[in-house]
C-alpha cells in the first residue's frame, strides 16, 4: 500500500530520457504550479473576506463562488502531476513480492485504462462545456459564465489522458526490453 | 441479473482490480460506471460524465481539503515542529522516557495544524528521531512512539478523513470536529501513559534528562506561541461559527504560510515544493472521491444498503454487537487498505444499517459517535502489520532499527488505542458532551 504521496514528491521520479516525456513532465508541473497559485489566491480571497467581515463588516460578495470555481480549476490541474509522480493510491500488498516486470505490465494495463477513462471524460466534458455556453449557465451572485473556468478543467483532463498513455507506452517498452 | 446480486458481485471484482495494482479511485470509477450502465444503460453515464467531475471538484464543502493540505505542508516547513518538540522536551524530559513523551506531545501539537497522519509522522520524525537516538532511547521505543504519535495528526482536528465522513453521511463538519477534540486529547494522554508503562517495564529503553528551569520553559514557549495562536483562532473560529471550515482552513494556511515565509531557509523552491506536495496529495484524494461518487451511486442503485439495513433490523441482533462487529472488521480491513478508500467504500453500506438501529440516542448523535469510533479504528491500521504506513516511514527514517523492533515498540500504543476505543464505545457521552455545551 502506498499513500505516501507527501513523501514521494520529494523523491524525484526517474527523469524521462525522451524529449516528449521531458516536455510532458514540464507541462504537468507547470499546470500544477498554476493550480497551486490559484489555491494561494483562494487563501487570499478568504482571508480578505474574513478581515472585511470583522473589521468593516462588509464581506466580499460572492467569495463562496470564487472559492468553488478556483478549487475546481486547482484540483483538476493537479491530476496529471499526481499520475506522473505515481501519487495515486494503489494496493501494493498482494504484488509486492512479484518480479518488477510483472508489476510494470500491470501498471501498463492500469495506465491504459486510466488513459481511456480520462479521454472519455475529456470527450464528454467538451459537450458539457458546450451545454454551459449554450444555456448561459452562470454563478448566482457574480454571474461568472461557467464555461470559462470549465475550459481549464477540460484541458487538465486532456493532459491527464496524454500522461496516462505516455506512462503506458513507457511501461510497455520497459517490459518488452526485459522479455 | 438481479440488482442486489450485481451489488454483491461488485465488491470482489473491485478487490481483484485493486490486487492488480489499479489505483483505488480508478477501480471504483470503472466498477461503479460499468455497474450503473448494466442497470440503467449507458445513456445516463454519458450525460453524468459531462459535468460530474466539475460538480465534485467545485463542491464548497470539499474545498476545505486542499486548503488544509496546503496548511499542513506550510507547517512542515515553518520550523514549528522543532519548536514544539523543544518545548515539550523541556517540560517532560526529566521523566523516565520523557523525551519520547515529548515527541508524542509535539505530534499532538502538530496534529492540531495538520490533518494528515503521514505528514505528521514524517515531519515530527525528522525532528525528534535523531534527538531520541542521540539520548540513547531504544530503537523500538523511539520509532514506536513516533509512528503512533503520527496518528494523532488525524485524530486531533482538523482531519481530512473526518471531513469526508461528514460529507458522506451528511453530518455537520463543525460538530464532527468538536466531537473529535476530547477523544483526540485522550489519545495523546493515553500514548504518554503507554510510554510511562513501557519504561517501567524496560527501564533501559529511555532515560531521564536533567530537569530544566521554568525560565527556560517559558523562553521555549515563545517559540510555539504562533502554533497556539493559529490553532486557537482557526478551530475556535470554526467552532463558534465565525467562519466556515473552508475559511478556517484558508486562515490556517495563510498563518502557517506567513510563519514559513519568515523562516531563514524559505525560498522560491521551498514554495514550489509545498505546492507540489499539496498538488499530488489533493489530486490523489479527489481521484478517490471521484471514483467513490460513481461507485456509491451504483451501490445505491442496487439497493444493497437498504436490503442489508432491513436484514439487520429484522434480525434480533443487539445494536452494540453490530457496531462492535463493524469495528472489528475495520481493524482487519485497515491492516490491508488505505483508510480513505476504506471509509468511502464501506460507510455508504454500513451507515444506513447503523442509523436504523436504536441506541437510545438521536440519529445525529449516533452518526457522530460512530464516526469518531470509525476514525480511530481506521487509523489503527496505520501502525499494524503488514502495511502500517507510519511504521514504515519512521522505520525507514531511523535506518538502523529492524522493522520488527518498531512493530514491537508500537504494541503499547496499540493497547492504548484498544482501551480508548472500548471506553468511547461504552461511554458515548465522552464524545458527545462537548456538543451539548456548544449547542
């Protein structure tokens, strides 16, 4: 069992040797840092809103909405990095003693499934964004059109799906080299 | 195929996928989605997927999770762990095994600004482990007390698992945090007591250090005042309803972030590290949540929870015996599974059963009491073989201590855990009386 994402982060993953992999890692990292900055902005908005409420008894209007939108954008932008760093929880207990090429083969399989699921989500979410645009869905107070923050979420899922297919490819070549 | 049968089959299928190293969130998503499609056809899935991730990720109650994680990661780099440990050892070091007690106390203090067990164990281990070994504390006592002390990160609010339990069972998060406070403090004292007993039995494992004067203790307290201030303002504000848990988490993150920013060695790359660990852990949790959403809506569709609740309510079982059975099952499952996944997987099935039973308490009280018991029992899995994560983290950090020594060192704390669970199980008012005071 591995949940030590906190710890795994500090250990740099094996640096990819191919150009595509390096670029993909940089994209995932940039996306995650962007999400982190959004999270910091959320912290700022909340602090301002609380300070405003206590000191001037005037809260920020629609701070709830901004927190919700920001959080959705931030969390989804974290997904690709988490996959590339193998941060997702897996049960390592059953297969711990098996040879590593066997584990690589299983990891390849789950990366393939993950890539297809993420791709499926991306495809459907494009329609979701279209619906939001067409029906002019917006937030209650600030009337932010929902499709604007939704687009970066769709983009994150697209990058996630590419990352999954990439690790699938890497795992498969690693297995093939050993067999 | 009948719906209930489908629901029953889903669990072994899920476990097989998990055994084949499929990430837990992904496995739940695949099984849940396929199951729903088998009952209701593919069309609902096609439209559900359009916005399900959006609705989940933009859920206001869940936004508290990345913020608490951010706070914990800032806290790990704020020098607070050193300050807490120094202060605690100045106060407790003159006792037998006192520095190990101080490590547990510091874990409790750090747990108050960090919602994760692993992060608490890792951060405090970095600070306290070298000191314990330098003072000649035995390998099993020093690693055992830190591995166990780490679980205080979850037991003392804020706690990520508790937030998720509250959302799953539609309980008030503030009330859950309030109810967790006293059991968390009891846990810290129980662990200190466990060390006292341990050094009585094996006196050579932890010697006393010279007593420090009060002046020095006072001076060291000045190093931890910001921890006290942040925790009091954040949790106090949440308890008193000044702000929502999300806002509280944001205040906490701002506070620990400021303290971290004023550290000498804080740099841009440290900030990027904080962002990256927050990113990976948040994504991990939200993927599991997304999977759970699909899995649980499928399980609800199979009507399995209702059938089970009816079956249990129809039989002449004693309600307490049922809770006891579930808790024992959790201890066993916890030995193999991640606590978050376990809660997401089992609560939707067990909770309707529990809530339908008559304990002589209101439904809300039962929900809160059962939640706290579940939280403790699930966390026990972090320090039991074969996959006790806290044990492995601390053991790896120590380097020179065999794993079985660490598991041996954890035993007194496990005993303390079991006694505490039994106490809270038999006397629900320990968990619930603070609620009466505040509400």
